C-alpha cells in the first residue's frame, strides 16, 4: 500500500497526468500543486498533495502506474482517482494525450486552455489545430471504431471542436478589403464539418478572406457562389463520396467554370489515388501545413 507521504518527482507526476514536466513544475511554483523541497532544493510532490491537486482541479490520473499505484489502491482517496480515458492517436506528446482525453470527457474549457497555452508559445492557429484538434478527432474515431468510446462522446467532441475552431477564427478579426477571396465547402452527401472549417481558419490566418460555405453543399450551388464572390481560390474538402462518378462529373463541371487565374485546391481523406486522377484541380493538399506553405507562395506570386 502506498503511503500518503510517498514522494514523487515532477517528471513522474507529469507522466501520470500525461502533461509536460514544465507544466507540473509551473503548477508547483504557482502553488497549484502542494510541493515540498528536498535538502538540495528539488521539487517533490507527496501522494496527499497530489490528491489535493486532483480534487481542486477536477483532474484524474491517466497513468497511475507511473507512480507505482496499483489499480486496487486507486480508491484509497476520499474521492476515487478515476482513470481518464487514454485515447490513442498519432500524436505522442503529453499535451496531445491530455487534449484527446479532455475532449473525450467533454471538458471544453480545458481544451480551450490547452489551445491557448500552445498559441502563447508562438504556434500558429493552423498548427495548433492540426496538432491537437485533427489529431484528437482521428484518435477518437479510432477509439469509437474499437468500441472504446460511446457515440455520444464522438458527437459531443465534434460540437466542441466546432466551437473551438470558431473561437480561434474570431481571434483573427476582420481582414482588409484588399485580402484575396477564397471560398470552399465539403460537397453534397459529405457530412463532415470540421475539415472545411479548419481550411477556412488556416487561410484567414494567412491573410485570405476565406469563406467556408459548409458541408453537404451541392456543387451546382458552389458554381453559383463562384459567380457571386468572384474568388481567387476555391477549395473542396472531401471526406466522404457516396457516388464517385457523379462527384467527378460535378467537380469537373465546377473546375470548368473557373477562369485560369482562379486556384482550385482539393484535399480530404476521400481523395485517394483512384479518385484524384479523375479530378481537375490546381493543387492537392493533405494538411493545413501544406496548404499554408502553398497559400504563402501563391500570395507572393500574385
Ligand atoms: C466526426 C466523425 C463523423 C461525424 C461527422 C460529424 C460532423 N458534423 O462533421 C459523422 C457522425 C457524420 C460520421 C459519420 C460516419 N462515419 Co465518421 N468519423 C468522424 C471522425 C471521428 C472525425 C472526422 C473529423 O472531423 N476529423 C478531423 C478532421 C479535421 O481531420 P481530417 O478529415 O483528416 O482533415 C484534415 C486533413 O485531411 C486536411 N484536409 C481535409 N480536407 C481538406 C481540404 C483542403 C482544401 C486541404 C488543404 C486540406 C484538407 O486538413 C484537415 C485538418 O487537419 C472520423 C475519424 C477520422 N479519422 O477523422 C470518423 C471516420 C471518418 N468515420 C468513419 C465511419 C465508418 C463513419 C460512418 C460510416 C459511420 C456509420 N456507420 O454510420 C458514417 C459515414 C457518414 C458518411 N456519409 O460518410 C470512419 C471511416 C473509415 C473509412 N474506411 O473510411 C472513420 C475514419 C472512423 C474510423 N476510424 O473508423 N463520422
């Protein structure tokens, strides 16, 4: 049985919470985690101090075994240390683990804080979104596929992400009238909302007056929008295609209506090696980072 006075280093605590060691040290120095010092001045956290921290911040341990705490000991505290869901994903950084876990639990405020902490470190909104939101939604999708997540958790996560993206978008503020216009959407029968919203965010951040026209948009309506907006760029985000022949026909019709100086950028997980060669477009991007690099080059060359 672990004693309440057992001491842990910030590194062990960081691993158990799946956050960075520097976050733990900061919390120690701010008094958020009750801390004792060794004779040599090193920070140490007792099990009872850790419990107080978990209670006051409504957190749970992700990896209790990093502290040598057995499952049977998890309920020794007045409040049980409930194991947070460890959602696997491509991102291995502690902050990505924490974001995925907070999102799965519906902790919107914590997700927002994590995004803002990253922005404060100098990351762009596009980078932060791709590293945290895209990564987490993919991880949650896999967890749902493996039966480790309830459908409602996936739906709730999607709604939270839509609000987080909206928050990041609002921070950018209005763009000058001289900003080049870009419009885009996810095509008819594609229910996915987040990718096109993220493309809009990334483009706005790099100075394009980007307008996301949403998901499940008939391409004939996008053709009309091209006439109304006279954009310099049109994007399509394609995650799901129900009828490939019809999609190819309509996408090519859209491409044909664009004048030569209008860029057609396509992306999305449905554009595989079979579908892509059948489409007409200026460039294919598989990520926001890729898009930004391209958008910067294009803006400079105009
Ligand atoms: C949320 C979600 C849904 C929601 C979407 C709700 C909404 N309002 O958006 C709903 C409930 C509709 C849904 C339904 C289904 N889903 Co679903 N879904 C997901 C999930 C968990 C997240 C999708 C998401 O938003 N990802 C985050 C975005 C931001 O990431 P992204 O799409 O990769 O986009 C990035 C890049 O690709 C790129 N990009 C994308 N587009 C573009 C465009 C341009 C121009 C550029 C530059 C870049 C770019 O940049 C983006 C940002 O980084 C995924 C898991 C996953 N791997 O993504 C499953 C997933 C896609 N779904 C899946 C399945 C199976 C389904 C259903 C069949 C389930 C069912 N049995 O009903 C249905 C099918 C619906 C349909 N008609 O196709 C599978 C697909 C498996 C496959 N073989 O294709 C996945 C992979 C889950 C899984 N692991 O099994 N789903």
